[in-house]
C-alpha cells in the first residue's frame, strides 16, 4: 500500500463513528436455557449412540416422518412476535426404531426440541423479534446424554 503512494495511519476510535449498541438482553445462561455446563463432555455412550443414529439415518433422515410446519413458515416470515408448533405425522416407525436401538450400552429416546429465537426481545423486525418454534426438532438421542 505504501509503495503505491498511499498514506497509512492508525485509526482513532473516536473518529470511526462507532457507538456502543443500545440493545442488550439476557442470554441463554441468564435465562436458564443451557442444557449442560459449558465444556462438559458427553459420555462416550452418548457420542457412540449419536454416530449410530447418524449412520443409520444417512440415507433417509426422516425415516417416514412427515413434518407439517405451515404455521411455522408464516411465523418465521412474520415481523411480529409469534409462536407456532410443528406437527409430526407418521412417527411410529421412527419412535419404535429409536426406543429399541441399543448402542454402546445405552438405549434411545425420542425428544422434541423447541427453538426460541431472540428471547424477551423488544426489537422490531423479522429477524429481531422473539419467536418460538415448538417441536421444531424431533430426534433420537441416547438416554445417557446430558
């Protein structure tokens, strides 16, 4: 840059025009949403079970399940705070497979997970408002997982 004839100076932070963000909200830790303590490793049986699930579902992740989330697509596109619930159909095969699966000394359980985006947000806009997606994820996990 200098060889090209430009002058290089260290920027003064006062001259950059950056202002501290006025937005602050409690995070997952403060809201009690963390599942396991930070840096806690899952037991080996949990990790091995997850590998078996991933390998088994690599060709057909849904295993016949049908995800009906029309209401959640509307909520996702909304600029207002909203909540929706994904409905899962044709889950019998998946549920049976999961609960009967044994790997590395542990068995499986089916869990539905809810996703809460921007909890307690007071901001406006599609990507900024609080949104709750109930039963958004439907998966198979080892009983030994924390």
